[in-house]
C-alpha cells in the first residue's frame, strides 16, 4: 500500500462491511475495492470488515495492492457451510491453507491451483438446497464475528458512518446491526436488488416472502441506499415508496487508472474475448452456434476468428466445442488477475457480453460492461434489446446488440463486425458517453450524499 494525495482535507471515518472483498475474486469484490479506494481519495478513512480466510478457490490478492494506506482491511471469522467444503478440499489435496498466496510466495498473488478454475464442484440443485436453510443467505454465520470486529474498530477510534455492501445481504444485515449498536447513520450499497435479483433467486416461496420483508426493513433502517441502475431504483421505489428520497444510483464503473498503460501491440487474427464467468442462463451456447454458422458461411471468417474465454472455466464447454467442431478456434484461460483481465480486453478486437432472457436481466448493467467500454473496443452484446445493457451499448455507439437466443442475428452481427475489421472501420465507443461510468464520477456523487450524513443519527 502507498499513501495517496488527498483531493481535500481529511473528512470522516467509515466502516465498510463487505463479505465480498479482495482477495476474493469476484465482480462484487472488485466493486467494493474500487468503492473503498474512491472514498479514500476523497478524504475518508475506510475500515473494511471482511471475511477471514475466504472459503472459495477464486482469489485475486493483486487488488489489495491498489488500496491506499487510508484503507485498512480487518478480518472476521465466519461459520458457514462452505467451511466444510474448504476443509475437505485442503485435507484431500494436502493444501496448506494459504489460498491467497502467489506461487512464488509473494504476498497478494492469486490462486493458480487447477481447482481454482471452478467456483464449486457442487451441482446447482445442491447449492439451492443448501441455501434453503439460511436467511437472508448462507453467510449469516459471519454476522456475530463481523459485528464484534466493527465494534472493536469503533472502540479503538470512533467512526462516523457504517456502510453495508451486498450481496451477500448478510453484509447489509451486519451494517444495520452495527450502526444500531453504535448509534450511527447507515448506508446500504446494493450491487444487486434484494428482491428480484437474477443472481440470487429465492430458493423457496418462504425465502421470497422473507426477502420482501427484509428489503422493506432494510430500506427503513438505512439513511442512504445505493443501487446499480435506474431501472433497479425504480423497481425498489415501487415496492418501498417511502424510501424514494433515500435511494440513489451508484452504477458499476471503471477505474481510469486501470487503463492508463499503453495498449498491447497488434495480434494475429480477429480476436473475440469474453471476460468473466458463465452462470445460470448466462452461457456461451448461442454465441458458439452463431460462431459455427458464421464460419460455415464465410471461410475467411473461419480462418481469421479466434475466441478467448477469460475467467473461471465453464464445465460444459469442452463437450460443446467438440460437438460444434470449434476446438481449434476457442481457448480458455482459467482464472486470471484483474490486471490481466484488463489486458485481455484491450488486446481484443471484439468483446462479448451475454445476459439471459429473463425479465430481471433487463435491469442489469453488469460489472464488465463499463470496463469493456473503457477499453475502447467494440462490443457484441447478446442481451435483452430493451434493457439497460443494450441501451448503454447504443448510447455509447459501442457495437452490436442481439436478442438472447437469436443465433441467426448473432451470426449476422459477427460477419458484419468481421467485414468492418477487414476494412479497419470497427466502431470505437464514444469517450464522452463512456466517461459517465468512471468510478470517479460515481463516487463523487456518493461522497456528496455521505457528507450530509456526517454527525447524523441512524434511522429507527
């Protein structure tokens, strides 16, 4: 860590409760790290409370190196079901338990063990069954230790605001409980909505009822609530109208410092990259069928195209590639650091974005889209055409939008983009429109609202 040059004199101190924080490697952890960094650059001292020894194989400790001295990371134990899987994995494979250590032993590395290519070996039905026993989620066993750690931080040196960063929504529960005990204002940062969340659907009707009540209670207890898109904000206010004046949009963004290095030299071929994980209905099958169709129609396209899937491996991919005859075209990298992910984006010709067809997908921006746009590369977006992601791609003049499931439309878009690549006329996203998604712009707005909470009291 290194000290930063403050934008203005020191302001206040805040506790940021974030289960998903580096060295965990996830979109949520990346956003939480950028939030902490951005607030510190605006004079806040940030005390992060996160989980001790994260029970996951997906780790990227390199993000910790970006944090300034004004961000301190505090860890709290968690008692949760995934601890059993973690213990079994370490016993079975003789793992030494230091999953966040780089192969060279350098602090702040990322997990490169083969098993890190997958998030979990459990089938989805087993994961859903496991979640059915916990409210609001299976991380609830972290709460007593996290609250205790927050109280210890406050005793050592008082803080002024408590921020709960979810999901998992246990982080928001910890934030509310801690703020209540300390008599402080509380901010809920929601990267996904509590109710109607695509990534975390309620496993049972009982959970759905509970999450509706949880959302209403959380909205009543927080002085400020942020949510990732205007569509999500409208949905939340429709369900909890009394929270209207306390809900603001804090969308996913990009950090300009991640893109200030020279772009990589040119490469061979027409390179298409997907950066991130596949999950639920966010899968590559439609794109791969379109890829085969385009290659069959235009042999030149088939000779030029190269596809990279950058991120945790997708288990069904090998069989799908073999069935479609695309083994020679598509490669997987496995998990990479965030810095490497950015490098892959910037060295691509086309960046692929995929969302599912569900109604909930229309309100999703995704974490990767702002970084795609900041990379300056055109985007092929297989997303709901009336959704937030599609509107963003169009507004930024960033590429092609195709409805999820439309193999023919995707094939035509691939061929059109290839023709423009051969003539050197690929589009480049509009820089002015893209700049709105800078974390600097987003956190300036949050900072302004948080200043108004200084010296305030929590809501009852």
